[in-house]
C-alpha cells in the first residue's frame, strides 16, 4: 500500500538543510502541505537566515506542492506559537509534527561549559516541548496527530564528547513515553527516529564517500513510516545507510527479597537472578514496574501463609 499524506498538514523543524530538508521534500512529494521551519543558524546554533527554508519552499512549489516557511527558533516559545498560528491561518489544522531541529556543541565533559550544555538542552529538549505543546491541543480537538521525536544512538548508548547532546536525546524519549499514554484516546501517535546520516552535523566527522552512503533520504524513508495513518506508537526506529532496526527498553523480571533480608549483600547474592534476561519484558508505563514488585511481594506473603 502506498503511503500518502494527501490532505495532511505537516510542520518540520530544522528543515532548511540536511535531514529536515529531506523530510520536508518527501512529505510534500507525497501530498502533504508543509511548514518548512528553520532558524537558519550554523551547526552550533549561532546566526540566523531565512534563505535555506525559502529555498526548500521554492523547490516544493516548483514540484506542484504547497509550503510556507517560518524562521521560528524552536527554543523560543513565542516564536513557535506564532508559527503554529500562521499554519492554522493558512490551512486550518496541523496533522504532523516532525521535531528535527538541533545543534551540536561537542566537547568532553571536563571541557564543556554549562552554557554549552544548557543551549543544547534548550534546542533539543525545550524546542521539542515547545513545538509539541503548541500543536497538542489542536491534535486532541481534531482527534488526530502524528509526532516524530528525533533521538540518537548518542543518547541511548553514549558517545564521547556528547554528554549534552546525549542527555537531550534521551530526554525526548522520556517525553514520548508519557505523551503516548496521554494522547492515546485522541488518536495521537508519537514515535522516535534515531538517524545516522551525512549532514552538516556530521559531514566533517566522516570521510566523503561514507557521508554519501549515509544520505539523508535513507533516514527519511524510515521517518515516513512513523507519521502516516497506519503509524506505530512508541516505536524507536534506527536508520542509516540503508540499515533499519528498532531499539527497545526492557526490564528483567528480577527477584524478590523479603524485608528482614534486604541488604546490599543479599542483593549482590541475587545478582544473577536480578539480571537474568530470559523473562525480560517492555513495560507499558512506570506504574507497571510498581505493579510487578507488588505482585512479587504478595506472592511471597501468600507462600509464607501456606
């Protein structure tokens, strides 16, 4: 079945270059009306220019699509709200939000300033929060919404010199996990994309031939599966250079230690059971962990009464 976005309105942040540009062009090519958002700053977040986003709009229009540009800084809530207001004035709804905007301020933690840490958190985390909050009630009222977070292997697994970026990219997964629960009754689905692509963010980190293999379009093909009518929910899709995989958070079944025996020594003695992965499962919510432990405690109490 062909994935189509006919009649849908999509906002793509950081869409002037790289992945965002690829995302915006692909959504438009499949029928979406697209808001091309880009502050137009450098990779480290400095500067601003609207030319890149206007160029993407021109490309979309030349191909028969509909698009508008907006230079909102996603870390500025007032500018984000203006972007959404203009989108509603133009097309009357927002169906899809692709939270793609980002910057890098890479340094080892010992050399990194707190300001560099905060700025990366502001753009990636609060930028995602600001954009999502601005469209949330719109999506609830229309009983339809598709939101894509952009996470990273740097957050899920770590990457030297990216403590700020890694922390931010794990934070958006935490946001996703809760919003999935809150948006379910209104047909709002939230997923995450973990891309590896040759863009401005990575072009000087990899040889040219490798950068070409990691074309943004390969990631975009995956992104399109996360925001159509048949999209999954709370799915982390990893994509790059033609490779696609899913990442998941699991918890082991664990062990139970009665109150009179709870000590660090006893926990260490139970380490093999505690870490046994054979019965590990994903949890639907944080409350499910508590339910699991209570169930274990009740089973122990019942066994002592027999």
